[in-house]
C-alpha cells in the first residue's frame, strides 16, 4: 500500500466526525478535496471504508481497522513533531488551542498579549461547544483546551486560571431590575431563556432551582450566547450567563444583572490537557502565561451594585 500521511489525517477527521462537511471545516479544506483523499485511501485499501445509511455515513469493518491504526500513526507523528519543536526552543513552534464559545469573549485578548511576547509561535484556535472539546481531548487532537467544566470521566490535567461569575440578566426596564436580595421563590415566577442541555449555565440554573425544590419556567432554548442576550433584551425572559459575555451590554445599559440571593455563582475557567501528554515548549509557554497572567488581562469588571437609595429589598 502507498498511503500518505495526508490521506490518514483526512480520513481520521471524517471518521471522527462521521461527516465530510465537518472534517473539511476542521482541516480548512474544501469538501471535494476531503472526498478525494478518502477515495484515494479506499483505492489503496481495496475496500470501502465508509457506507451510507440514509443521510449519514458509518465506518465499515475495514474503516474501523484503518481508523484504529491511523490514530496510532497520527499520534506517533504528533509526538515526533512535539519532540522536534522542543529542540527548536520556545521562540518557534505551533500551538493548537480549543476553547468553549464563552471563552472566545476574552480569548482574543489573551492571544494578542501572548503573540506579542512570542511572535514566532503560530497559533490555531478552534471555538466550539463542550461536546466537541471533550472529543478533541479524547482524540488528543489539540494541545490545550480552555473550558468551564473539565470532564470527570477522562484522564486529564485541569488547572483553574480565572474566576467565571455566572449572573442573572434582565432588560433594564424589567420590574426586578430595581430590587435587592431577590429570593428564589420570586425568581421562579419568571420565564427563563435556556441554553442547550449540557451547557454550564443551564446546569447552574437547574441546580439552583432544584436544590430549592422549585421548577424552572422554560422559555426559548438557544445554543448561542448572543442569541440568549438578544432574547433577554427583547423581553422573552431572564437568563443566566457568564459575566464575561455581557461587559459591553452592561456598559451601554442594554442589559442589567439582578441582585439575586445565591448569585453570582462563582465558577472557574480551566486550562485542560491530557494527563501524560508531552507539552511542546509553545504549549508550556502558553500554559505558564495563562496561569500567571490571564486573570490580570481578561477578568471581567464586577457588575455595578444598585445603590441603597434606588433599590428595594424583597421579602419572600
């Protein structure tokens, strides 16, 4: 067989996503180019590696074998690249980062400072949801991940680097906007705009009300922070978001944070990577940078507290 490294990498991405489109997006290739690489690999193997079932593709038995061997080969190649990068020193190299969508509100600031300090390091940044971040960690296809809740069912190193306050938001003209110490029973009367199941903010809401024996009045469900903020601004309900996502809205008074008993919910952002992974000098430099300086560069401003004169304390 005459198989190229490129063919194995393209096939591995398609097999991991079970999608030519998503593999093309990850590899920054056109879909026809991805299809051609897989077809050439199938020609070399002499067997089909995928079969189509309706609108989806699945691995054949031969495809599963090639995927297992391909991951081993790609892993060895990645380790070789990391060893070679370590010989070059920290002034050069490549760094592949993946971050949660909420992290992307401050990730550009971090990368700008880091790039100024290490201009010779090439950066690749993937912004995606928690499910994909966990998959990338599992497949060892990324150097470092910045996320809110590290996976507990995987052997990873996770290091907290900055606080992630979760707050309750409302439009400025909402009846609760001028009240203090809002209790959970009063909050439960409101409709909430929800993120998708599994998201950190949704889990916070479900835990907050569940611990108090209260039900959430579900409104619209959305998968993007920007959509959630727009829905709240339009009066479709309240929501819980990371303070990092609403700095501009607070400054311009397009949204306000509510003074709710039990909030802000103080969480942490974590830097995560596979345990035992050999970090390149570039990855180690970024790790040290994040752990020592991220909080100084990217911590959000605390939401302004309502004045005693303009606020009304609720009794429940």
